[in-house]
C-alpha cells in the first residue's frame, strides 16, 4: 500500500520571477494525480492564499497554506552590501489557526518593516511567531544548505538545532530535493 503523497513546496504566479503555475490548473492536476492535499509556498508573499484555499476546497483537496520566507541574517533592518548575503529561504507552513495567524503576521512585518530587495524576516521574528508553524531545511537557498555548500558543517548543524528548537515539537523537517543538480546531491548526502 502506498502512503499518500502531496507537494509541500510550490510556487504560483504570485512568486514573481520564480513561479509560473496558475492556481486552478495546479489544484486540478493534483486532484487528477490523486493527491488529497496540496500546499502553496510563494516567495515572501501570501497574496494567492485565499484564492488557493477556495480552489482547493472547490476541488476536494485539503489546502495547506504557507510561504517561503526570506530570512535576513543580520536582522530585518540590515542592508548588507558586497559579499554578505542579504537573505536566505525558509519554508513555513501553517498547521493550525494559530500558525496561520503567525504566518500572516510574519508576512505583514516582512513587507512593511523588513523589505530590502524583497520582504524579509529574521530569526528573532521567526522565534516570536513560530507557534503553529511547520518548517523545513528548505531548498538550495536556505541557511543550512548554503552552509553545507560552503563546507561549514558546524554552522549547518548549529542552524538545524536552532530551527528544531524554534518550531513546536515535531514540526521541523529535512526537505530533500532532486532536480538533477550536483549541489542538491551533495546537500542531500549531508542532510
């Protein structure tokens, strides 16, 4: 017997310059493939969340609302230049109503207070609003994966511990991706 499967890391047309998938066809395709649930995790925004929610409900799929947040390593007020990376990716999914409210808070703060090239949050904000959220090691653009790619395994381990402690018990997961990239194979080995 196969376990149910659903995609938890998806970008729609609301992920500017990164997503092209339209919500209605995406949900329809998930339904055709027998998925019982589907997530939306657009980059730094939640603009498609309501449309996604209602489309999933209309097609009999459980909607999982999230966002791939941008984490500012020096805090949301930092305006890094030069060598310093000004943001990393962090996948967040709401697991309940409290998580959805916290996701909305983070989205609003990122847009209003943390915007520098993109809407950003930081570790302090995430820790303050992490209840009810699920997180993962995310993609090649995450803090952990960038540390792995930079051979800084001590930092990668520290970050994994920090995120595990930040989210509720059992709400932080390793995310493995395989798009045929050598960097992803390396990351997956270490993850």
